[in-house]
C-alpha cells in the first residue's frame, strides 16, 4: 500500500511524458477494410471513458494480497512497456473525425500512443484478473460485455484502428498468462497432490497429520511467491 502513491505518480509521469515527447515523428497506422467499414458513433465516448472505472474493478473483488500485488505488477508492466513503445515508436491513427462529444478527449489524448492500444491491453488484463474472483455468471457476462464495449468504443470513436487493438489484446493476454498462468498451474498441481494424499491416508489419524503438514509445506511457496 505504501508503494501505491509513488507507483501511480511514476506511471502518470511516464505516460504523459512519452505522450508529449517529440523526439520521434509519429507513424500513421494504416486503415484496413474493417476500419473503413466501422462507422463513427460519437456517443460511444461514454463507454470509452468508462475504461477508467473498469481498471478499478480488481480492487473491489481481489481480497488476497499476493494476487493483488501480481495484478498491480501486470498493470505496471503493460503501461511501462507500452510507454517505451510510444517513446521510440510513436504511432497515430490516420483518420481525423471531430465532434463536440469527443472534443475534450481530443484535447488531452495526443496522437502518439496508438499501438499497442492501452484501452485494449489494460481492459482485457483487468477483466481477466477480475473474472478469476467472480462466481456469479451474471456478473461474469456483464463484465465481458462491459470490456467489449470499452474496446469496441475505441474503434467507434475512431481513436484506434483494428491493428493496434489486436496488438493490445494480444499483449494484455500475454502479460496475464505470464503472471497468472504459472500460478494457476501450480495451484492445480497442489490440489491434485492434496486429493491423492487424502485418498491414501484417510484411514490413519497420524498419517492425516503428516498429510496436513505436507499440504502446508506444498502451499507455502505458492503463497509467498
């Protein structure tokens, strides 16, 4: 918790610093046939800005401190890596739509951070982290719909193109798998080991105590990793 404020400030400084840098010229992202077929719908600026609320959802559903730290690390990794790309390889969309509804957005969002899309990478990453802790199918479907609306809004407001959305989705998925894939696999293997021990040692009380001790030794590294 003590690192939350400096980490947040560091991310903001890094993001806006790279966004307003001018060491390299921005490269336009080419339009695809799909981009030209997608209409411009300014009202989708609403789900576009709801992205900032979506990023907070893990804070309300993740209660295990190590898992929350892993989520924060993944978030920081995505932002840091993307900002490095924005600095050395700034990209911009080649379309220029304007509307009163997105005037405020255009004033703060400079065209140097198109690929990979942070809207796509962070939305998917935070949604996957949140889904790990949601039991209700209604809540899970609702979160997926919200995430798709946020990602889709970047195309419907012409703030991103299909190529950088695809890059962001792939990047967010890779970071999630790198962080939570091994942890999930270790947890599954531990569960299998526990079940095997339970079947073999059920008749004996003394061996049950040994089983519980072994279970603790097995799970301890996972909880502290």
